[in-house]
């Protein structure tokens, strides 16, 4: 089952309020950077059509 994570920050990272999934700060930053890059790439492709 997929969770639409809703993260809450803590001193040692973030935890999903819905499923309890935990990430360190470094893991969370890495995931957010890759998601932002995917969005930028997608918008560039749509803009060139």
C-alpha cells in the first residue's frame, strides 16, 4: 500500500504522520532534490511541445 506521506520534522530527521516512515535529514533532502529535478525536467519537456 502506498502512503501519501505527510512529514513532520524532528531533531533527528522527519517522520510520516500517516505511516510512521522515518528519514534522516540527509535522506529527506536527497529525495526532495530528486523530486524537484523530476518536476523541472517534466515542465521543460511539456514547454518544448
